[in-house]
């Protein structure tokens, strides 16, 4: 799902000056998303900032709270995806 999301984002025509920040919370005992982020790193670097957070304590509320804490300083719209 993350791969499809990043591909879709890269296909968008963003308005000039728009900044996008991805906060990706990996809610698992063992992190596995780093290779996916690295695969898209060059293309994303030109259009967005990406913050990958590993949250080993399992649970949707825990992951959401971690994402909200990370996003609190950024302001602006917030969207969530769940696999």
C-alpha cells in the first residue's frame, strides 16, 4: 500500500510552492519500510519531506497518537492511511 501511495503522489501535478510532509509510522515489532522509502528517496526529495517513525508498541491508537505528536508542529491539513 505504501508503494502505491508514493507512486500516486509522485504522479500528481502539485501547485507551485506547495510543500508536502509525509509522516509514516511503522507500527510493528520489526521495521520493514525503510527499503521502500529508500527506493523513492530521490524522487521524493524533490517534492516532499519524509519522516519514518518506528513505533514498536502495537496498536492503532498508539500509532495514530505517535503520528499526531509528530505532526503537531507542522500545522496544515492532515490525512491518514491505514493498511
